[in-house]
C-alpha cells in the first residue's frame, strides 16, 4: 500500500464509535446492517428490539450514549415496561434500531410527556 492509499483510505466504522450530528452525540450501534450503520442519537426517539426482550418492538427516547461502557440509556415510551422506565442496553443486545423521523419523534415525545406528566418516573 502506498502513502496516498494509506492517507485517503476511509476508516472502518466500529460499534461504539461516537460522532456529533447537528449538536447531538451519536453512537454507532452496529456498523454492518443491510440498511447501513445503526446510530443511537441522544434526544431522539427510536423503534428497537433487543435479544434480551424476545425480539419485541419497543419505542423509546435515547437519553444518553456511553461509548466507554458500551451501552445506551433509553427511556421507554411503549413496550413491555411502563412509560418512563430507564434501561441501559448494551450494544451487543440490540437486534434492530431505527431512529424516528421528525414527525414520529415529536409524537413519541408527547406520548412520553403525557405518560410521565406528573413528574413520576417508573423504576429502573
């Protein structure tokens, strides 16, 4: 490999890698899916499944990404847990992860606010 190829070869993306996107911290969950890399975006709602929860779809709000520990903190909106439940899900547990579009993101955040409007959060 010559110097030009070495300098301009695109870096291979890895799970746990972070980037800033429109001011939000993002973390790569899985770089190798048929739809392209999966990214968790802080402050953004997503539809996801995990191996731990029998592949059941859940909807949640990504509250925090932790690349050093390899997990994402998600506040549940819909799924097998009460709205407001905070889950720390490791990168290896995710099966599917799709970020909500702008319209769905706003709707899901409203559902979460309505469900937890009393200021009461579910237990972890």
